[in-house]
């Protein structure tokens, strides 16, 4: 039998050889990339709280005798949402039984005792009160009375004020994130508490003494992580849908809810903000209570921090208008116009994402637009979920603790 012989093209062999070499190089690159990511993540896990405090400004606080009006002005002037309350030593039991004191650096003598944290939500809850604050003729007198009360009288009205949290400068980033992933929004950090070096604790309430403190917030941690996005590429490329941002129950108010009732809704649900959704045409909504906003048209956000943008005299006249109208009116407040030009316009913008949006996009929006939650909507603008700073910190911490790229 005659056998036919067909020589293999040298060109074809060369192409296959180059292809195998290319595939091998690609595998090496991918392996190197994964190794670099793990190394970078390892370096990130080695960071400490003190690495986040480099550019922090001085602590903003109020004395226990300050009126709520004064406290509110302090929040407005310093563009913060919460302040610790200081009292003379030995006169008060701190929130949660804490003993966080400021002492003289040279002598060690105690100068003041921090007895709690007051947030804008605490003040909002006090304004709403339990006596069914109305929009009648007595609203001005009622507000004047409430806002003349001492700040010490409202400590503990919200979860934030029930306890004071501290973080040692040498606390690891992971331990810091554990505290902040449980709904704690901020913690005090001693600047030079050398006596605590042998008792490093991740947020445990204890006797703490330092000559001064700084405040670390969830947003500080998120900015730090956002600046190191390359080290978190694997988790940041995941979609918010994959990470469980779809929510069945979303507390919301309607566009017909009055400001005074919106304040009561924040207090009742102990939330710092709620979405504003389009009222139902069939008239089934109770505009005095929060409702489930899922699959409703999202048209706005009402936040306790919106009150920082209005003067007290203005607030008195606005209690009877809708919360949606209030958010639009307050955007033109001189207190907002005086803020950083770079941040102008962001307050009224609806900060949203889609279920398919990567986590990196959500973090970028939260940081650049300085919001503490990003609403998840579908293609028609219907509300389907929410991603909070607490959620983001918890997910990233879980990733950093994992030995693989998969959660």
C-alpha cells in the first residue's frame, strides 16, 4: 500500500509553539497579578488606626451645659453630624458606664470626662418629642423650649449616644473595621495615651485617659480604602447585587409626608435618613408613618443632617411643609452656599446605583458625594435596595479575612 506523506508546515509548528508560550506567559501574568494582590491585601491588613489619623483635625466637642440650640450651631459651623459631650470629672457616669477622660499630659490630672455622644438624630428626636408636636400656633414656643434644654438631657436617645467607643491608635485596621461594621459610626482615638500600649482593645469600653483625642468615622475608613482600591480589586469588581444589596423592607416616606412627621419617622425607626418615594395614586399610604418603599419610584432623600442647612427661625416656619419641599428649600440655604464649592450641588442629587453596579462605583459615589448610603434602583428608577457604609465596611473586612478571592 502506498502511504502518502504530508510534511507539517514549519510555520504551523512555530505558531503552535508561540501560542503555547503566549498562554504560559498569560498564566504567569495572572498568577503574578494574584500574588501581587494578595501581597497588597496583606499590607493593607497590617495597617493600624494611627495610619488613618494623619490628617485628622482637632476634636469638636460641647460642654454638658450647652443648650441644644448651641449644640446645633456647633454641628452646623463644623460640618459634623455628632459631637462628644464633656463634663467635669467625678460628676457624671458616662454613657454605657464608660470612663473616657482628658488629662494633663505633664501631671496626669483629669481635666474633663466625656459622658456621651450627641448626634443630629438625637436633636431631631427631641424636637419631635413624645407629645405629638403639631404645626399649630404653639410650634414656635414649643421649639424654643425644647432647644433651650441642656445637651446632657438628651444623651442616649439614639444608639449612637448610648455608648462611647474608643480605638487605640495601635488597633489593627481589621479590628477597627469589625467595630464599624456593627453599626458604630464613629470612635474616639487617644492621641498620646501611652499608658494603653499594653491594653490594646478593639473598641471595648474601658477607663481611658489621654491629653487629647481625635474622632475616627466610618467615612474616614471608607476614604482610606478608596485610596487603595487597587489592593481590593477582586472584591470591588463584584456587583452590589452579588453582595446582597437587594432589600425586601426599606423604610421610606412619601412626597406628601410633612417635615414634622418625617422627623418622627426618623425617630421611630432610629434611622439617620430615609428615601422619599412617590405617593400611591390609590391613596392607601399613611403619610404620617414610614412605609415600605420597595418597588416605589425614588424621588428624594430626607436626612437628619439636612437640618444643619437651616437656621432655627427657618426651621420653625418649615415644619408644616413636606419633607421633599424642605430638602429643596434647604439646598439654597446660606449655610450650604458657604460650604466647599466642590461639594455644591451634591446635597440634592439622588445618589443611586444599579444592582449590576460594581462595589467600586458605589464607594466612589459615597466618598465623593459624602453620603452614608447609596440607594439601589432598577432601570425604571424603582427602589429595590440600599447600600450603607456599614454594609461596605463589613463586606470588605470579610474579604480581607478570607484566604481566597471568593466570599
